[in-house]
C-alpha cells in the first residue's frame, strides 16, 4: 500500500511573502503538479484561499480529494508557513486524516516520488531534513505518522510570524532537533516547479557535496546535517 500524499496550496495569495501573485498562473501550476502526483498516488489537496475550487472542473482528477479550509482570520502578515501548518492541523483532526503520510508543498513535482514511496511506506522512522548549522527544517517535504505530528508539531503554527523572523522552518527544527525518531532523507529530494517564496524555478539535479554529506552523516548514525563533512 502506498502512503497518501497531503499537498498544501493557496491559489489566491494571502501573504506578503510570496513572489508569484497571479492566481491564474498559480492555479495552473498547482494543477500541473496534482496531475503528476495523482497518477498512481492517493492525494489530498488542502486549499485555504477564496478561490472556488469545487466549482473548477479541472480539479476533478482521479485519486484526488479536495479539502477546502478557508481561514476567517487575518493571517496576511504572519506568512505562508503559519497558514500552511494551520491547514495541516485542521485537516489532521478530521476523519480523513491518514495514519502515515507524505506532506508536500503545492506547486512542485517530486521527481523521485516512487523511490520515497517504496522507502517510507513500511518504515518506523519520521523523515525530515534538519540542518543544524542554520537551525532549519525543510518543511516542503516530509514523511511522518499522524501520532508523531500530533505529539511534536501540532500547534506550532501559532508561534510562526514571518514578519518577525519566527519562520515555520526554524520552529519545526527546534521542535524536532532532539527527537530520536527523526531521520533525514536518504537522498536529496529533486523537484521541478516553483519555489513558493522566491518564485524561482527549482533545479532538478544533485549537488555532489550535499550527497556526500548525507552519506557521511548516515554512516555516522547522525539525525541532523550541517555544511561541514567533519565536525
């Protein structure tokens, strides 16, 4: 059995901290990614903007469940990390919540999705890339159990505020840094698509020094990485 994918999205931007603001372009980018993932994967797409997604027939895709989570609070200045994890909290309290899942941020295609499905489906570890030099967790892609999320990540969105530098990636790192169940991804996730904040195209190629760090840290039995091979 494959793990379900939980993909987050905001078609009409509701944050100051995004580069691509054209909702039509964003809609098309989300659709492109969803069509890619829905071929062979069960997908939950969480969307929280004013866009009437259930009225858009293009989102009627096989294996796709749309979960509309509009937010009545004014979270514009708090940033997309606050909004994303608030959506996750709300969805993971519903009857649809899977016991284990892959979480992805919306407008990107994970090129090794089959590899990660095979690696993570029958596995007891929780997978997050934690970078100790920067005190930073990559929250764009992770895999965890529902019980683990509830124990360690539920509610952290309330402390996230991009305008003050309290970004969700640093809050997540602090929540998980000393958690023995966490492992970093065995290989670097490669993407095609858009970076949510900068709007830059994602580079779908390996960075050899980073891959060497992953191998070396894994051989040392470490659960966090940094930018040095030794030390």
